[in-house]
């Protein structure tokens, strides 16, 4: 016998994967900036 409350709690505890949000700020390190731009251009961010 499955209770509706238990089913809801188990489904809400699962984490969905997706694009994370990043803070918009200037990246001072040149190498990191180029890598981030490349990822953004390829649609990874």
C-alpha cells in the first residue's frame, strides 16, 4: 500500500540536472575568461 505523501516526498528529494546559474562578473584571469567564453559559445553554459 502506497501513501500519496510518501510518494511525493521521495520524488521531491531527487535533484534534477541542468544548467547552473553563474554570477555575471568580469573574469580577471585571461585563461579562465577564454575557457568560459568557449563553453558559452558552444552552448555548455
